[in-house]
C-alpha cells in the first residue's frame, strides 16, 4: 500500500461524523424530514403509552421507566448546555417528549386512554 492510500484512509476515518452530526443531518436535509416524522411518531407513541400507564393505570413499572427516561433526558439536557456536541440529540429528545405529551393528550380527549 502506498503512502497516499494510507493518508486517504486516515482522512476518511477522521471524517466520520459524530452522533450529534448525524442527527443534525436529519434536521438540515429536507429529504430526511419524513424520517424525523416517523421517529417522532414512534417515540411519541411509546412515550404516550408510558405516560398513560403511569397516570391512568398507576403501573409501578411504567412509573419506574418514566423516572429513568426523565433522568436520562435531564442528563442529556445538562450536557447539551455545557457542550455543543449534544445539542441536536437534546433537540430530538425534547421533540419526542413533546410528541408524547401531545399524543397522550389526544388519547385522553378521544377516550382511548380511559377505555
């Protein structure tokens, strides 16, 4: 292998994006917005289920999961305030929480949550 090929391979390894940069790509590319909608819908449905199970059914396991997820969200939010490397991840998690609350509200209003 020549020196040029090794240099090119090292440069390619250095250019691998971080997790935050990959998530940022989904927000900046218009063609990837449907993927963001699917992520928000599926994550929001999971979060809404956990919220409803905790509030309506008083399920202790759902409450424990909610506490753990909330703790991880607070941790990522604090890290995002200190370092720019977590900003897009914190934004995505915040949007999933917002989708969860909206979908849980829709479930309560339509009567799905109380059935």
